[in-house]
């Protein structure tokens, strides 16, 4: 179990580097966030295609049921959520900062899921879940106030994008819990990423997002490749491997390290300072997530547990 927990912690650390590297790209180039979201998926898809092929061969040898159209449709829906999440999260990073965008986008969803699972999935929330929602809202408000203090203005567009990313991720998680029971993990990942890339491609094309890519230097392309390979491919494989020997509740708590890793790295590498109010808000949000993960509605047996950014 210790090895599994360390693998999940490694995945959280790798995922955390996404926002940091993306912020460097947005600062030094004209690369659009939605274009980066598409390129990230395009780089990762061949890797997950190979893993899916291997997984399907193993299932055939085990005489397991093949993937049906009924199971495919929910996975396509997850891809739709993934496309919106990639765009909104990276836009939030561009318009605000990597730290505050990640804290809002990733800390709110577990609390919202624990609350919404009651009417949608029949997972009744307790008093602690309701209190964690109040704490999460308060922590988010403190982060916004801290961002206003450090930036000198209310970066409303970026905050709204982070809130949209949190809402989309909540929908992704609820859909995953409801409809992807028993679907092989790498098959799920590939179909989800493929659908998201197909949705983002015309958006990027029509918005002129591919214009200027030829001006990117080797350093920028290496950064794009890094985001597609390290946090996406290696990060998700580490997470899925760690999940095999780690209880779901413990893994959901370890994953909360990701936004804290981002906040720390944003301070070290980007000079993003939260301030006392922001630090307090981040801690309150983290505690709210842990409480919601520990005492909120639990996924039913066989359901996939979601990864990070």
C-alpha cells in the first residue's frame, strides 16, 4: 500500500507541473490556451492507444466482454467534459495564475460531487459534507480576496474560468461514477482523450489557434511535449498503478496534494504569492476536500476514480 500511495503522490506532483509549464508558455509566446489543450491531447493519444491495445488483448485472452456501443456513449460524454475542462482550466491559468486557478478548479469539485451525489446518485451527504461545502466556498472567497490584494485588481475573467473548470470537472466525475462502471481504465482514457481532441480541433482551427505555431522555438515545443508526456502519460499511468493497491478514500486524499504542489511551485518558479489570506483560504479548501472525500458519498464498487489536471 505504501508503494501505491507514493505512486499516487508522484502523479499529483507531475500533474501539478502542468499549470506551471503552461504559464511559462503563455507568458513567453502567443500560444492560445485552447490550442495547448488540443496539443496536449494529441501528444498523449498515441501513448494511450498503445496501452488500450494491450489492455484489449489481455481482455480477449481473459474472454471478457468487448466494449459495446452502450458503454461507448458515456465515454464520449466524458470526452466532452474533458474538452471543456482543458480549455477552461488553461484559460484560467493564463488569465490569473497557476496557483489560484488550480486551487479553485480542483478543490471545489470533490466537495460539489459529495453534495450533488445525493440527488443524482442516491449518496446521502452528512452534516460534515454540508459543512465542507460552506468551508470550500469560504476558502474560495479568501483566495479571490488574496488574488485581488497581490494583483491589485479583480481578475474576474480568470476566476470565472476557474469556476467553470470546477463545474465541468464536477460533471466529469459524476458522469464517470454513474456510467463508466467496469470499463477498462486505459480504454476509458483513450476514448475520452480522442473525443476531447476531436471536439477541440475545429474550435482551434476556426479560431485561428494554429496560426503562429511555426514561430515557436525548440524550447517551447519541448514544453508542449513535456505537458503531453510527463504529467499526462506518466502521471496517469502512475495514478492508475497506484490505485491498484491503494484504498479509494486514501487515494482521493493524496490527490489533494496536487493544488498544494501547484501553489508551492507557483511561488518558487513564477513568483505568485498568495499572502496570508490566500494561504488560509488554500488550507481551508484542502481540509474541506479531505472531509468531503473521507465522509462524503463513496463511489460504488468498480467505479473509476478520477485523476487530476
